[in-house]
């Protein structure tokens, strides 16, 4: 139940993609928790954020600016809405790509109410001029609006009411240090454990009026890549299967049969993931092989393989990136039911590096 609204078209088309499509956004609006007590997972972040918000309320002040980083689908947007709800303040939602000029940001900032929460998704994609304007707005609650051009241009200072900026990013390393330093509280969202995802699934099933057993929830959780958004998407597809092919009750068997139809295996790999591994192993003997060559073998664009398929395969220890190319690990061979050749170097690529 904890998600973001970041959308990547190539990723959102996949059943196990972490980006949100329009259907996800519509369903998530109904499933999102409304306060920190209802929010599942991210225990450390919840505890720390609760202290920040409680202290701000006790002082009668606006909360410090908050930076949330982590992969898509882990709850950054949801937490921003909870921050606003906990502070009893309205929330304004925008994104970095939507702010291409400093004037775009100035228009938003100048219309904020006192104490309002401004949620800026994908903050690392904001234009440089807007970013520099944001420095002063966050620190001094003031912006300088430039009127005119050339030598006759003048800067008119515009005072802003105190507000709380909640920035969300999937790539914290791209944020310049001066911007990161202006956030009073930063948190990194971790991937969820299967037990946490089971709680997410049970709650969502209750809200969707779906009957599900503990084993059915466990089956879905195990294929959800540690991401609540994916867990909820799989739950909806399994619900459809159970209504059409069974009595509407989700059991382990029903969940397994449904996800087999949708080509999501027991580890959460889909057709693209398995295609990358099968090409790497069956066509190139496990590698190393260059990314462009691998992409051609799979029939996908280089960027799709690198940005959509590889992150999860690397995180699962099924694929390794080495200086000489991509290498399938012994775990990848085992997942496909194959035996690696004796000369395979495994996932660390040391044999390729040193000629062993």
C-alpha cells in the first residue's frame, strides 16, 4: 500500500514493473494508508519521521524539509501525503520534469499557503535554474524574481510563507550536495521483506473485498520483488483469475496458477528477465558478453535491458556486470535448471579480470 506515482513507460507496461500506470494510480489512491500507524514496513523511517513530525507539532512550527530516496513503488508519495495529514496541512504535488524554468517554480512557491506541504517527485530531474532558486526558498523562505532582461533586469525579492518541501528521488546520487544539505531529514526506503508484503497484501485484499488465505498471500509476496506496488498489482491479477477460473478465493494453488498464466515465476522474474538470462546462458555460454550484443539477442533496446531488466537480476544475484561484459552467476544457471560449465567463473567475474 505504499507507492509512488513515478511512471516509466517501458517499466510500467510490465506486470512486475515498479513504475505506476494509470490503473495503478487510480487503485493506489483508494488503498493508500492515511497515517503512520497504518503504514506498513519501513520501521526505522516511520519511527524517525514520527519524531520529526511530533516535535514540529509541539513547537507549533512547520516540519523540516524531508528527502525520501529509494526505488519506485516503495512508498515515497504515500509518505508525503501522510506528512501533510499528520501536520494537518494541504499538499501540493508536482515533479522535477514539470519544472523546466525558474519561473515555473516561482509560480508554485508564490501560491503556497503557510504550512503547506510541497511534494516534488523526481527532484533530481529539475532544471538547474529552478534548483538554484529552490536553495534560497528552502533556507530563507524567499525567492528573487527577475524582471526584465539584460542590463536593465532587476531582482525583486518575494517573501514566502513557511512551508515543508518533501523531495522524492530514485537517484539520490544525482542530487547536488547544496540541495541535499538543505533537507532537515533524509530517509532511504528499503525493499520489503516477504512477511511485510504479506501484511500489505492482506490489507489490500480486505479493502478490495477479496478473500485470500495466508498461503495465497505468501505466494504472491514471494513474487513481488520486495515492492508493495508490484504486490498489489499481482493481487489484482490473481483476483481476476480466481473469479473466472475458481470460486473467488485465493489459495496458494490459485495464486501459482494465475501467475503462471501471467509468466511471473517463483522468484518474480517475467518474460524479459528470463529472456535475458536464457540468451546470456544458451547463446553465450554464460558470458561475458557486451550489453549491446545481449540486447540484440533478446530483441530489446539496449536501454531496456540495462535499465529495466538488469537492476533486479543484479540485486537477486543472477547476473553480474564485469569490465568485459555481463556474466550469468551460478544462481542463474540453477534458476533455469541448467548446470554451469566447469570453467564458469560465477558471478564475481574474477576469472575474466585476471585470466584465471
